[in-house]
């Protein structure tokens, strides 16, 4: 019997760092059970070079990563999403498109590393910090068994995950 694959869309304003990290991480930690994609409300048009550097240095998937509009996932014929997760405050406050299939939604706000100022070392540290927070959350998320949870319990777990930081233990369900 083939295990169901869950489609997950990560949304951020620029789709250049946080949502890109999340896409790569869910594809890595999801072990084929979760298929991640990402998009932005106002995409930058390119993935931030620091984000790509970090993913490559950790041997995480970078093939196919691109900065694109969320509109492409709200079109007829787009793959139906099971989960739509915003990873920045701006996208969470914007009016989102109507997603076909009524996916489960959550907000996992993470500070924008691309907005960091200071030395190159300080800016790269901001990317490492955002990455660690997202990795913690995604490891918890990909350990869930959505098919074994009712919708209300699953929503509660998704919201709880959005409050986890990089320094918190990763509890398994």
C-alpha cells in the first residue's frame, strides 16, 4: 500500500529565504511523505544567495528552488494543498487567495533574515537563526501523522508548532 503524500505550501512575502528554507527542509525531513513548495505574496524573483549558501553547505535540496508568486498555486489545475503555512508576519496579515480544497492553515512567524543589518557575519547569523527555528518546527511537523488526527487536533498541533523556537526540544507526537 502506498503512503499518502501531503502537499505543503510555505508562504512569505518575498519568497527568498524563510519559505525557501521551509520548502527544502520539509522535502528533506518529510522523507517523501510531505512535498514542499513555497511562494510569496510579492516575490523578490530570486532566492537570496545566503539562503542557497546555507542549504548547500548542509547538503539540503536546492534543485528547483525559485522565488515565485502564490498566484500560481491558487489557479485552476494547481496541485491541491493539504497545508498552507505562512512563515512571516507580513504574509500572515495579507489577504490570501482562496486555496482549492480547503487546506489546513497555520502561521509560523520567523524574523526576516534578509532584513538583517550589520556585518556579513551578523547577516549570515540571522540566516542561521531563521533556519534553526524553521528546522525545529519542520522536524516536529514531519513527525506528525495527519491521517491519525482529527482536523481540530491537527490544527491545534500546527498552531503549537508555530510557537517553537530553535532552543526548544523537539517533542514527538
